[in-house]
């Protein structure tokens, strides 16, 4: 190798790792800016001279991985594989080692000659993190130069190491072992790659790995040429074999094991100084439990279960007070109006229609406020981010990105903002699937239905029964997402890399603000949409003129009578059940409001009618039906806005069918068992 030859090095690193700072410190003013060929991604180049030798520095786009998933990743990867720089300086944020090393691992697997600039050493130190540089060099088999780019610390040493690159033996590549099972498949596949793509023998393992991970570029290469049928066959065989063996997506397993390896590296090479930045250390200790493989999901479920217990135990006495109030209000209004000789219909409109309808929904405000209080607490404290993290593995099983879990959680409050929140998802597939299954998340409007029915039929097990309904929603979402993914999307997911903010004590003020905003939305809806709809239902229940209020011969009774037979197999083939479900399409609270308006007032009367008409089994079926069948109008509109009419039709159609089927199944199968 000629000593005079100009060396070319590339800078790679996660966004915000300090790449630009390193670039500037290395090259000072000798820079030029252009674009990467064919795309509008900025390409910066610069030069520095060390001991009389000039070195060209190319700044790659900041990326978390090299999966050809985003444009930036593709630009970086194409450059590395085609232009083969003499060295790649991987800028690593020392204070966030594990996540940053993911890219390094991929660079090494690609066979790139890596030098690590271990940046942000000052931040790491201030957080009490001590990194054993020698050991890190040994474990990864590369040179590691600690730097503080913003202060120019370590830059000269970095120039020296880059300059010396040719004197050192080429790096051996990173020996990540993916475990016997995957390694076996990988070896087979590597052989097949060598045979099918003779020009890629050098990076055969890399390409085999990419094929296994379902990398779109690698698959495109495979699709491009008919002569590679043999390779495709091996790939399919290896993938199905592994999937059966592992019981999960191969790509998820690969990503997990890569992280597992890096986790080990970090544990091996770092030490946390005691006493420094105690809060962060506490955060990590909590995280160790809360996001761990075994405890993560149980902790999440336990928290959810606890939430519903609280919603009921603390909510019940308050709900009773509101209930008593509306009972009194209805009675008082009635007697005042009668005393004033108001016409009967007016008395009926105000007491039975308006107060009955709106009151039956507002009774649940205490429970809902408590639910929102807990959700706000979990969000503000930083736990929700963990929940998304924990669920990532699980979401990958559904073929969804971990980030999809956040709209799902928002869906517990209301599906409309949740559906809008899917905009943050990068791939169209994730967006569509998340939108489509979101209405299966039990929004707060379903809670009144649950509370009403569990109050009559499951008094002692209320919390538990409602918990199962929420869980059922999640499980159904999972199954539906999986099914739709199979049918409509076959492409793959990107690995999730999520930052976990440290925990902090939520402030009283922000928790209350969040809770209040949501609760107010609920109350306002009761005052507007639900009041109007209650009046409309009253009207339909009172006409034609002279008919007995809310009887089978009223308009509403006859309409309901048409639908009722369809509900018969589910055990609630009553005209008023049909009417309440139909009204629930406008807003799910209306299921309860309608029952309240038809069966006169809030507690007593309605509860008696329900306990006469339902069995616990059909009551459960009714709740499941309320959960699943057709999203409310506002959600349908939101789905339409985010997708198109076909997806919207699918969202409406599949939920109606699914809801009905489940209700029937519960009643029929349950009937056989009991
Ligand atoms: P890039 O996104 O990777 O290009 O990162 P930048 O070079 O823009 O750096 C992001 C931020 O981190 C900037 O505010 C820098 O001043 C700061 N920064 C860069 N290197 C260091 C460092 O070693 N220590 C500290 N404390 N800050 C740094
Ligand atoms: Mg930058």
C-alpha cells in the first residue's frame, strides 16, 4: 500500500451522537457540501492533513442501523458497500452505549474497517458510568478512541488512529453468535449465497444474514434474477425451519440476539460508580425489572388489573352519589312540572328522556375520572414508554412495530385521537393495521356499559370481569392484526430502537391537567351529543302519538323489533337491546343512555329490567358485543380520514361480524358448559 495514497474515511453514527461535532473538529474549515447521487440527502466532505498525509472525510447520514429501511440508511449502506472507504469512524454516544453499538455491530458484520470514536465521554462520566476502553477494544476487536467532540478532546488521537489504519491488521469482523439454531441456518444460507452470487462471496455471511432478516434490498436482489431459485429455496427452507424451532419471526430473533450480545458487551465493559446520579441508577434498576423479558408483561398486566380494581372500589361510592343526585333531580323535576300543570309529554321528555339518558351516562364520570387519573400518572411518570418498549417484542409477533402500542394505549381513552396518533408510525402497513385494530381497544365510552352490566350481574367480580374485557380487546386486536397482515401485507418490520426517558415523579399539576382535559371531553359529550340523541330516542319512543312510552308498538320498538331476531342467538333478542346497540353507533355511551331513556331513569327500574332479561352469560356477551361491534361514528370518520373508504368499510364490516359472532359464541358455548 502506497504511503502517498489518499485515505478516505467515513463518519457513521446515530443521530445526535456528535457526528457533526467530530466532523468539524477533524476537518476544521476544509469542508464542502453537496448531495448524495440521486437523492436529496446532504453529503458533506472535508479533509485533514496528519503528518503530511491528506485524509478525506465523508460524513454519512445519521442512522440507528443499516437495514436499508430508511433513505438515510440506504445511502449510508450503499456508500459503505460500493465505495469501500479505508476506515469507518463510528461515532458512539458513550452515555447511551448499548443502543449506539447496534450500528457498530452492523458495520462490523458488514466487514467495514471500524474505528470507534467514543464520544460524549463527559456526559457518561457525569452519569457515573465508567467504561473500560481496553476491554471494549478487545471484545469488539477494534480501536476505541474516547472523545469529547464539543471540546475537541481526543480529536488528535483519532486522527492518529485513522492515519495508522493500514499498519494494523484488518479487523476480523464481529463474531456475534446468533445461537446454534440461527447459526446453523446462517451457515447453510451463506453457502447458498456463495454459490448463487459469486461476486458477493466476500460478504456472503452479511448477505445471508440480511436475507434471513427479510431485508428489502437483499430480497429485491433475490427477486431480480431467475437463476437464483436455488438460493430462494434454501432461504424459504431455513426460514420456515427456524420459525418453527424458535416459535417467532426470525428477524425478531436476530435483532433480539444482536441486542443480547450487545447487552453482554456493555455489562462486561462498563461499571457504574456508586452514588453518582442516583436517580438515573434508580431508573435503571426499575427498568431492569419493568422492561425485563420475564417481568415486563406481568408487571404491565398487574398494573392494568390494579387500575380497574381502583376504578371500581374508589369509584363506586362516588358513582352512588351521582346516581342518587340524578334520581332526585328526575323526581323533583317531575313533581315541580306536574305542580305547574305542564303537559305529560313535557314531563316525560325531561325526566325520562333527557335526565334519564344523560344521567345514566354521567353516573360513570367518577369511574372515568379515576381511570384517567391513573393513565395520566402512568404516562407522566415515564412508565408508558416502558410499556411500549415491553410490548415491542409482542407487537413484533403481530408483525407490528412497538411504536404501534402507543396509539393502542391512547385508544383506552378514546379511539379518535388514537387513530390520529398513528401518523407517527413510519410504514404504511403499520399505520393501516394499527388504525384498523384500534377500535378494539376499550375506550372510555364503553366503560358505562361494562359498569352497568357488571353492577347487575357480577357485583363481586366487577374489576376482574372488566379487566377480561379490556384484555379481550387487546387479544382480538392481536389476532385481527395478524390476520390482516397475512392477507394484506407481507413486507417486514424495522427493528425498534426506543429511548427510555428516566423516570420522574409526575407533577401534581400536569397529572390533574391531563385528567381534567379528558374527563371534561367526556362530560361535554354527555351534555351535547348524548343529550340530543336522548331526546331523539325519547321522541321515537313516544311516537306514534298516543302509544305507550317506549313500548314495542312505538316507532323505536318496531325498528328494534326488526333487528331483534338477529340478536336472539346471542340471548338478548329484545327490541330495546337492538335499539340501544344501534344508538351506540353514534357514540358508545348511548348504549347506556338509550337503555336509561327507554326503561325509565337511572338505577332501580333499569337494573330490574336487565336482571330479568339477561343471564350473566348473555350480559357478558352483550358487553363483548358493545366492545367489538362497529366503531362509533367519530372513529369511523377518523379512520376514513387516515385511510380510504375501502379500509373504512373493512373496519366497520369486520367488527360487526366479529362482535356478533363472539356474542353468539359466548351464549351458545357457555350455555352448553353450564
Ligand atoms: P450529530 O447529530 O451526530 O451530528 O450530533 P452533533 O454533532 O450535532 O451534536 C449534538 C449535540 O451534542 C450538540 O449540541 C453538540 O454540541 C453536543 N456534543 C457533541 N459532542 C459532545 C460531547 O462529547 N460532549 C458533550 N457534552 N456534548 C457534545
Ligand atoms: Mg449532524
